C-alpha cells in the first residue's frame, strides 16, 4: 500500500477543486515563464541594437574623417580580391617527345 504525506481526497468535490487549483497553478507558472522569456529577449534585443547603433555611428564618424574603417576587409564591396596564391617561374622544353629524357 502506497504511503502518502497527505492522502488523496476521497470527496469528489475536493478532487475537482484540487484539479482546478493544479491547472491554475500550472497556467500561472507557464505565463510567468513566458513573461520572463519575453523580458530577457527584449533586454537582449536592446543590447544588440545599442551595439549595432554604436558601431554604425563609429564607422560613420571614421568615414567622415577620411579613415577607412576596414582597410583589409576581403568582403568589402569596393575591393577586388587579388590573386596572391600563384607561383611564377620559367621553364625550358628539353624534348618534345615523351620518350626522350
């Protein structure tokens, strides 16, 4: 026989009230968790927006002063990538036949 700290109510009205109270408590916990999630997401969004605006403003000020904010950015639109991974050299053809070495 299972041992309960407080045995389940035998009255059907008490069982129904216990079920309703449990549902209300679970809904309240869900709503509280949702509110906390929205608040944390909102704070993160505000921090991201602040950092983004600060970086945009700094780049704008640097451009006004004539300073390139990203001098070596390979992804910049106005820069073309240069091929620096090729080797240069000279060769001399010794024989046109493959058999001759």
